[in-house]
C-alpha cells in the first residue's frame, strides 16, 4: 500500500513512522533538534512549491508536505483499516 504525500511523491505505507502538523517544528525543542540532524544528514525533502503544512517521518527521510496532517492521517488510517 502507498500514501500520496503531495506533488509526485508517494511512499510505502510500511515506511511511515509519524505524521505531524508543521507547528510542532516551532513548539518542540526535541523536534527542532531532530530536524536539524536530518538536515545535516541530507535526509529532508520538501515536496512541491506550495507552503508546507505537515511533517512526515519515514524510516529513511523526513518530508515537508503541502497536504495537511489531518488529511494524511485519514489516508493512512484508511489503508490500515482496509
């Protein structure tokens, strides 16, 4: 099963670790640290040219997605319940 993250980016549902609203990046010291390490390791990808709304963490990368975290969570939930 696959989840569409926006633009032309699709990931395998099995790789998904977490989906966060982008506001967590500003409100949490730990998430800021996590993102800075991912940036240093070149494991961050911004999807599309639209404003990012969510942060998607997979086993190998962190994605900035233009799709809201609620929409992505619904997509992931639908895959898990089918």
